[in-house]
C-alpha cells in the first residue's frame, strides 16, 4: 500500500458556502427545521409573522454546512438553501 494515496481512493469532500432564505409569512411555526438541524443553526425568533407564529431565524451562520435538511423537512416550503461551491 502506498501511503501517499488518497484514503479509500476518494477525493476530499466538497465544501459548500451559500445562504439560507426564510419566507417568514409562509411559516406556521412547527419547528421541524430547528429540531432536526444537525448543527443547531436555527432558533425561534422573538417576532411574529402575519399568522401569529414565531418563524425561525439564523443564529450561527458559520456552523451551517448548507446540507439542505431544513429545506427538505419543511412542510410549507418556507425555507430554502442556495449552495455555492468553494474552489
């Protein structure tokens, strides 16, 4: 075995940057995005939306890996992630 080879013959995983966008008036405050975020990036905000719920807000932007789990788990499509590759 050659020690200078890549581990398991694979490339290093890609690093993503991007942004998290929240439609506050579309949110119903279920908290799925907050509960299932692997890095605890989101939390409930103190403000109310038009429906009277507390929408999520981004607390730790630097901890976000832009995995998109919050986007896929949201039942109202109130949150979406835009990913950009870092070269």
